[in-house]
């Protein structure tokens, strides 16, 4: 099986004996409260999804990642994974000491060995990572809301798992558990697919094209925090299940979830998503149009072009690039600009806004856009959410 990024899958959860020692030690330690996004990152680090990271980034790694998309040791890594606190809280913390980490409600979640603290350059980070300093960008807004002092150091988490909504938890697997499942299925090549939306016909088309030459598909929806107008994760899980039950061979698809939050960092997040899927056991990763994009901040294929800045050997996972796909009524099938000669008037192309409006009115989107089983799940969920 493909090696994790950095060669070793990180294990950052304490065992029972260590957990008891942490609880006793924490009573005498200063503490920092992690917001939901920081807590999500802590769990992702501890379960090995962010291997080779063993904690929140120190100054050298942070600077290298922001400026070069590599860790200080030269390994590719495209997004800063940081723990920001306010200056007053940071002033009390001493480098070399251990710090208790809690949730916002005050529950102990783990221990940080503080190796360093430093200030971030918000504008530089925003411009380099998100290609904009505008606070209308959700990733920039989230970053600006965090404290201006970053704490770096290795973490050890109490046994647990990320917070997951009802209906999502049954699909949760750690990277180690996902690798075990892939091994049990006998797959040697695995293509990963990132999504924060229900799978429509265009997604299905590129997934199945990729599956033709690989042993299996890891359908790996992101179920952490997303924008407020995105479809809730439990609804999306019902959509995925309806699709898999009717249109995919059960022996060639594994559905599990990625409990991370969206950064909406476009090209850089495409690299990040690929490396994370490598840790889950994927050998290949699908990158389509406007991967992890938002608004008009990135070009439609910038997330594909950024892979040119890395050698395939350094990433260790092979990207699969796909053009925007659609159903053509003249061709009577799915295609892209590469395969379909017909104009836009023959193509079924709907925006998310148009689809939501149709569903809100009880109108079924056309089968050329989405499978009827998926549309019914979406219609039922919208009907249930209406007041009264």
C-alpha cells in the first residue's frame, strides 16, 4: 500500500494510561481553549490525517509553508496548520512548558508541548494562501478572526474523535482504519474524490472515468465546517448512499468521511486535499473544475495548474485532471469540451442557485443533471426544513 506522506502515519492519541496521566497533569497547567476549527485540526493531526505533522506548526514550518508550500525540511505541504490565541493569553505561556488544551466549553481535550510562539503576518498569509486579503473570502475571514499569536508544538490528544453530526458518524474511519478497509478489499490503486456537495451526474461521470483504470474509489466527502448555505452533511450522506446503492458496484467504492473544515483556498487546498488522501491510502486524486474554490477568486483550472509546481515523486500521489463535464442532448450522453462538439444550447448546465430554487418549489431537477434518487432526498430535506 502507498506510504503515508512523510513515510509514517502519525498516532497522536493517548492510550488509557497516558490519558489518565494527562488528566492529572492538566490540573496544574495553564490552558488554551480551541475553537471548533482548531479542535478539528487537532483531531486530524492526532489521527494521522495530516501526517507528517505531529502538532501545530512552529515558526520555521509556518514561514516555509506560507512562502514555498513546503515544510522547513523540504516536504511538500501547502496550507498552514496553526493554533492562534490572543496576545494576553499568549503572554502567560512559556516556551518549553506544557499547556492544557480544552474545548470552548472547557472540557480537556489534550496537551500541547509549547515549542515556540510567534506572530503571524495576516496580510501576507492571506495573500499567499488565499490570493486575496478581502474579508469577504470565508477562509480569510476565519483567519482574521483568530488570535494574532501562534503557538507551535507537538500535541497529544485524549482518546476521542471529531464532533460529527447524527447520520454522519457511522461513516467515520481514521486513516489507519480506512487503509485497513482498502487492504481488505484487495485494492492496489485507489482514486480519491473530494466533495462538499451531493454528487450529481457530472461528478459521477468523472468518478467512473477514473475508476475504469483503478481498483477502487474512495468517495470521501468533507463533513466539517463549510459555508452556511452548503447542504448539511447528514443530507449529503443520504444522497451518497442513494447513489451508491443504485449506480455503483458495491465492491469498488468505499464511502467514508473527512472530518476537516473547508478553507476555500482553491489551488493550495487542492494540493492539501491530495496529500491528506494519500494518508488515507489513495494512490490517485481527482481534481476537477474550481476545486475548493469560492466566488471568483480563482481561475476555473488554477487548482490543476498548481500541481506543475511539484514533482510527482515529491507529492507521492498522482492527480487526475478533468474538464468541466455536462450532459449533451445531441450526444445523448455525458461529455466535456474535449469530447463534445455541440454548443451550450445543447448542454444541460445548472448552477447551485438554480437547483436550490427548483427544489424549493418542489420541482425535480432534470435526470440529465442529477439522479432522481438524489433529487428526492434533497427535495424531502428541503420540505422538512420549511417552517410550519
